C-alpha cells in the first residue's frame, strides 16, 4: 500500500508538471529513479537486521532465524522470505543476519516483539530495522549523544525518537512501588 501511494504521488507530480508546462519538467529518467527509490524503500521496510545470533560452521541460518522468531513473536509467526549473514567470516565475531519478511507489517511486528528475547537463551540477540548507510551514520551520532546524556544526567530517562535524543523524568515502574495491599508497618 505504501509503495502504491508513493508511486501514484510521483506519477501525479509528473503529470501535473506536464500539464502546467513547467520549465522544470521531470524527465522519464527522473520518474524511473523515483519509482526505483520507492521500490527500494518498500523492500527495506520489509527487512530487519539481527545482531548476536550465534554462528556456527555448516549452519542453516533460516532455521536459527525461525527459532528466534518463534520465541520473540509467540502469537503470530511471520513468514521469512529470505535471510543471510552479512559480511565476511571473521574468527571470534558473529556476523549479523539480514532477514527479509513477507510484509512491512511483519517487520514492524518483529521489531516490536524483539524485547521478548530478553529473558531467554537469546538474551544477547538484538533486532533492528535495516538502515541505509546514511541512516546508520546518523544513528551512530545519536547514540553517542544519548550515551553522553545518560552519563551527565542519570536521573532522567533518555531515548532516541524521530531522529532526536529526548529526555523525560524517570518514573518508578509499578513493580518497584510498594504494594498497597500490604498493611502498613505499625510495630514500634
């Protein structure tokens, strides 16, 4: 649906320019480039990167990914279209896995449910969106800023949202507050 909307809007823009007789007309190659970019973005929205998934010789990556998805997405199991390790083999390091899912909604679901890996044997596995090189560089800079904020102001809750480092007052979680069902201590 997102891809169709983007392509339609680009074609509409092209059509409007032709009708208006504007000097800055979009060429056919510009329209093709816009469509290609939209398709690439749509493909990227279907992909996630998995970091820390154990690597072994003669492994079947798809089985490992499916096992991980069963644990993280216990209610709905997304369909994996393709998956493979990224980069060359380096002794002592684990290569990330690029996973292509059947839809962008499935990828969003996997990203949301990645937190379910915390209390399992896959505690060191992290899932993130597949980002372009530029997005990775921007994110890297934001993470540096985030870490600085955490060390300078540890009493605030800091996070990255919409390309910015944000802070808010840290509130105690309900688990950490004393239970109101317990009677107050009246012993002296």
